[in-house]
C-alpha cells in the first residue's frame, strides 16, 4: 500500500484513535518512524544547520497542504525530530501515517 497516494481526512472528536494493533500494521509501511505512546516520531541528522532548516521548511509546506501538522524540534544544530499524532483525537489516525510516508519521500531528497 502506497500511503503517499492517500488523502488526509479531517478528524473530529467522535473519531476513534487507532488501536495499537492497527498502528503497528501502518508503522511497517513508514520506515524510520517509531510508535511512542499516542504518536509516531522520526529523527533525522543533516550535514549542517542550513540543510536542516531547508528540510523543516519543506515539511511545513507539505503539512500545510495536507492540513495535518507535525511537531517539529530542531536540536544540536543539525538534528530534526518530527512527531505526529492527531491532536483532536489524542492518538494516531491514518493521517499520521500518510504524512509520515510523504515526509519519508522528502527525506530521500535531503
């Protein structure tokens, strides 16, 4: 299944978060992402600060177009941690894995 072809769909408070079993199934489709509690995250190391910031800006554009936004943390001048969860449902939804898959395509271009 190619998650990059799927569309993020708005969730509301009535949407149920994925259970652990379903989340693990989708986690296998997004290399480099780890489930932690009610979210998934990835850590990426860049050659320099400028490349890290460039990547962050690309992720911001991608997230804005999808209407689904990760938490972004730049640390140690060249490392970026991205964390995804669907805040309104306080857990994971398919949207998180779709955006993770699209971010993975960006990582290949770094």
